[in-house]
C-alpha cells in the first residue's frame, strides 16, 4: 500500500507541474506585467511609478532566459523559475491588496470556510443518501416519481436564487438571521446557520437524483434476485445487499470532495460575507491580486490530487474486488 | 451603408444555418430505423412533449431576436447608422421610462411621436427598461452561450476523446494528461481567471466556458470508446482491414453518439447557469447586454427596498427556470430512452 | 400425488406496446426425488415460469394473470407476500444461470451462505457456520474453511456455481429449480456440475425443475419433459418416449438440429426463423409461422391432447 501511494504521488507531480505552467501562461503570457501594474496602481499612474513597482515585484525579469545575468543565473533568474520556485516552496509572497503574506491569509481563511462547508457536506451527504434510499425502496411508485420530479425542480434553480430567496425570506421578511456577516466565537452560529441551510438545500436535488440512479442500477443486478430467492425480506435486500454495493461509488465520490472543503464555496461565502477562502478568491480577483489567485489555484490543484489519491485508497478499503497492485 | 446590411444579414444567416442544420440532422436521423424508434419513444412521454414545446417556443423567440436589419437616421441628408433592429423589437416595442415602474404600469414617458400607448407587463427596471423585453433578450444570450459553447466543445471533446480511447498508449496519455491538469484547477476559478484575461463579452465567455467544459465530454467519449473498441464489430472491422480513420468515424462514432447527445443536452442547462453566476461576479456578458444573470445581479438590493422591487428577479428567474427545467426534463427522457441503465425495469425473462 | 403442480399458469407483461403473454397456459408437475425438465429456445418464457413459482415475477410490469401452483394442496399464488418469502429459499430454492453475477461481490461467501440459514431461523450462528462449511465440502469445494471467508471474485465460475448449489441446498428444500445451471460454464465443468446436482438430488430426495435448452442434458438427467414454445406447452411426457419418438413438429425440429454421432458429415438441420417477440405471438398455433407442416387450420388454437403413446402434444396432425 505504501508503494502504491508513493506511485500515485509520483503520477500527480506532472499534473501539478502542468497547473504551474497554466497559471504562468495565464498570468504572464496573456497579460504583461505592465497591465498588471496598471490595474493595481490605476490607469493614470506615472510611468516611473509603474516601472519601480514592476521592479520591486521582480516582474521585470525575462520570461525564460536572462541574458544579462551571469552563469547559471541566466536560467534561474527568470520569471518562470521564480514562479515555479514560489509555488514549490509555498512562498507565495505578499498580497497586492495589503502587502501581507498570502500563506498566512490562506491559513486563517481556511477556518471559516471549514465551519461552513463541513456541516454542509455532512448533512448533505446524510440527507441525500437517506432520500435516495427511500426513493429506491419505493421505486416506480408515486413517492419515487414525485420525489425525482422535485429533485429535477431543485436542480433547475441556479444557486443565486436560493441564496437571494432565502436571504429575503429569513432575514428580510422573518428577521430570523442576519443577512450576512461574521463574528468570532459562539456568536458565529447566528451567521452560519442560514448559509449552511442554503448550501444543503441547493445541493440536495442533484445529489439525491445521482445517488438514486446508482441504487436503482444496483436493484437490477443478479445478486439482488439471488438474495430474494433466498427468502430475505425486502429491507434486508435493500439495506444490506444493495446499500453496500451502492455505497462504494457514493462514498468514494464523497471522499473526493473532502479536500475541497478547505476551499470553501465561492458564491455562498461571498453573498453571506463569510471570510473564507472562497471569498478570498473573489476579493483577490476583483483587486487583480494575481499572486493570491495563483496561490489559491495551486492549492486547489494539490487538494484535488489528494482527493484523487484518497478516492483510490477508499475504493481499495471498501471494495473487496480492488486490491493495491 | 451596405456593410451594415451585410453584417446583419450574415448574423441572421448564421443563426438560421445553425438552427436549420439542427432540424435537418434530426430529420435525417429520423430516417434511420433505430433513431426513428428512439424519437418515437421520447415522443410517447408526455413531459418530454411539453418540454419540447417549451424549448421550441424559446427557440422561436431566439430566432425572432436573431434576425435583424440595420436602422438609419437622416442627419444632414446623410444616412447614419443607429442600431440593428431585430424582428422581436418590431413586434414588441415598449417605451422607455425614467426609472422603476410596477408590473402592468402604463407607458408614461412615451415619446410624443410614438403612437402606441401600452403597458409594461412586467414593469421596468431602475434604468426604465422594460423588464419583459430584457427577459426576452436574455433568451438570446442564453441560447448563444449554450449553443456556441456546445459548438466549441463538441469537435474538441469528441475528437480527442475518440483518439485517446481508440489508440490508447501515447495518445491516451497525452490527452488524459491535458484534461486531468485542466480538471485539477477548480472550474470556477479557472473561468474567473480566463474571463479576467479575455475581458467581458459573449464570445469570450463562450471560449472560456469551452476551455473548462470540453474536459467532461472528452472524458465520457474516451471511456465509451474504450468500451466500444473491444466489441466484436470493431474487431471484425479491423479484421476486414478497414483503416483506423474509417473505424473511428464510421463505426465507433455512431455508437457513442447517444452519450454525446445526452451529455451535451444536460450540459446546456449548466452553461446557462454558469452565465448567471459569472455575470454576478461581473465577468459574464457586458452589463449593457440584457441577460438573466445581469437582471438577477441588479435585483440583489431591490428586494430590500421599500416598497420591494420583485418583478425584475421574478421575471428573470421564471424565464430561466422554465427553460432549464424543460431542458432537464427533455434531456432526462432522452437519457432514459437511450441509456438502459437508468431505466426502472425488472429482470429480463 | 405430485409434490408441486402447475396448472394453466399465465404470466403476462405490461409493455408500452401492449400486454405480452409471455407464459400462456402452462401446466406440468414435479414429483419427489424426480427431475422434470422444461425445454425451449430463449425467449419462450421458461425462466418466467420459474419466477412465477418463486413469486419473483419482476414488478411492476410482470404479473401472474391466472392459473394455480399447487404445493401440498395449497395454491402458492394465493400466499401472502411474507408467507411466500418464508417458503422461498427454505422449501423452494433456485440456482441461476450466471454464477458470475448471481453472488453479491462485496460480501464473503460465508456471509451469504449463513444469511440464508439465519433468515429461516435455523439455529445459532456457530451451528450455521458449521453447517455451511459441511455443505461447501459436500459440493466439492476444496478447503471449505478458507473458502468460507473468501469473496466471490476469488473463485472460478464452476466454483461459484458449486457455492450456489450449496446455498440452495443448505436448508434442505423440497423443490430445487435449476435455471440453465450450466449454460455459462465450460463444457468440462458442465458435466461435473450436472453430476453434482444429480448426486445431491439423490441424497436429499429433492424434486428438481431443470430448465434448459440443451436436449443432451435432458436425456441424461431428467425423468419427464415439458417442451415450451412461445409461452405454451407443445409437448409433454416421459423423457425416453419423447426423445425417442418426438411427436410435435417443433420437438422434431429441435431433435433434428442436434448433431448426431451416427451420421457424421451431414448438414445440420435448423428450424427456419426465430421465436417471435412475446408482444406479437401469432394467433392460433404459435409455431405455425415456422412450421413446415402448417396448414389453414393451424390458425385455430390447438389443445394439448394425449396421443397413443401417452405423450401430450398440441398439434392438429398428431393422433
């Protein structure tokens, strides 16, 4: 198993390198340091100011090959190597917004994100598995029919409508929760309940329907017929035989999402004023804070790879047919 | 002057050709016995018939809004181009007000010369624009984004998916490397970054959405091709000495077509939703184009006003919801018919 | 007195195109310690007959439209759902065609075996485990103690079918339904499995319903024979009599299409056409569309009548 994980990490490295390459191309090839500087300092900034800002940030170096530098530095003293090096060593530098270290910001921002995403994830998973089990148990009856109909209705509503609608209902009309904002300590419960509710509801339709499809597919398998022919009762067939088979894709699918919980939810955090990583990304975007965006994308990519590895491992743990080669 | 005419005619023609091509393809497919059977089965589901009708209605408005002619004004005995006028604007010409007016409000600040004294069925927004008209205009944006992006994704996704799935080895490694690298970047962040670089605009948005969403199609086509590759019909075609090109496009492509169809229809609604989200972030279409995303974005503060301004968001939401719902139901029916795995059925006797 | 008697069984399917009369008036009986074979091409409804006996007709589209299944003077079709369930796997067991998929891949073999015993309330877990291992040994699985904790994917197809047989016979059932038990297996394994079935049947005095399309298997293993075509019985009788001198044109065609040891080099006969779809079975004699002897009167429905050699046959031209 150790060698397997090691090999999976080795596979992930080229992909991570690819992400570094993409961010480099996105932020340096498609936009020049000058445009970045102008966006930060304003259109009317003097040429000298811009030049000194570019120099201070080290953005005046050539892309790949520095003819002016001596020796090995011809290759290393370039934008590209700086970019790669900053990512590899997690030295993301300082934010363009307030000149504070990006890494610290990311770490402090991950906390609020988790307090929001973790409950959403757990409650969402629990509810969608329960409902999909109910629909699978009552498959081809009216409960299943109208249930899936409701799921499609829920799926067809864009998340912003959920956010705006529930904010209006619970905060403006009923005045139960504050519209948005954040507080430290236990006081944050007041602020976090509504976003969690919205997060769970918004994701429910799609995931119930997805899980139901998986379970319905299992009910047509031969082993179900065998189990019935043994005289097992319907609930044992569903909760033992079908559920364990269906849980393999469902759980591994959920494991994939775990690392992303750190990333928060871009839109919901922004709407509700939760100071998490999602709203950090939006803020960075609106203030053209490229190093911050770069850092968030990079960390997201690493988390994705961790998710993939965790998925593989969880497959091997729950499915007896899968063994580590 | 001529160039404006040519410009409008070309635009209108482009849309007509795309829609005509779509209808022609469906009719051609209908001649095939298998597809004819599939269409018949889809048609036998009432909800699919209703959804199809609704989608056709939207398409009709889209068509009206896409056929345009240039409008000129005579200034100093010279024709000066004012704007393009679409058929939709000819049929429905609401007046412009100064600011908000409630639904069913009468035209108030009508231009003296304008004869029609009508009402704003869905009120007007903060700029005095007719909300219903904006919602109608949003249909064009939605279809342009959904359609154009699909046109961008399809060739890329299908081609690379087929190549990777069929040839395996190096081709597969390369394609999977490229798409797993792209998939690794959180989609919304990549979209934001791309839109930041491209700037606002419908075409830019389509390209950005195309870059992020060809991955899904490619992955599905690749997986299905790998399955089909080992089927007897491919083996026998190979044994008969047919070229790889012929096997891929003549034999495998028709057999993965149903999956492509299902994926693209169900993705369409995702694309329409993506426009709304990006428009909220200020990264979608330019704010002067009326789109549902922009309408919803505008209405954020409106619900807190007193008296509440609800018509903007409700109209935009209803237009969007009905379209997405219809597309989802229609796509679902197609999937149920084409993909036997999701069908609720018993043991085969 | 027959142990199980199927009388005029009708099992239909509701399809979008209409009602498919997949099983339409089938009668036969099972006797203690004897094997009855149900033979027919695929799609003739023979598997559906077994599902009807087990009470496993696929819902919601399939349903039993009529007939009786008499077991110990009671009609199984009138049993409540829970009473039928307590019978299933205990008094009536079934072996399926595909051993590869018939076992649940994520549970160990032991788990699936014990489950059957525990459901029917036979003893404690320790005793049940002992019984299962004994049974595994009896069906010829080497190292039953280790196999008990293994998963289905670790066994070969033949081994899995042995496990299925062990599972079916664990509760010492009165009736065993074997639905094409060897079709998915290699020829060499087929003979072993059939021998095993025969041996176990002799030992436990089980009545067996052997469903197959292979007349070779029938001649060696069965006592009586029912031949089905398109949901109806066309010929029924003692195995030796029927196979020696088939009466119905369909049975004759089936037998002629078997390769023979006595006339090598001759072109093999085949019945023209295919079994029609259950949704559009022809009116009258359902075989008439493929029958070489078909005449005008075949458009009427033939009834099953007893011929001189005591064989039942549904054809107008047989006396």
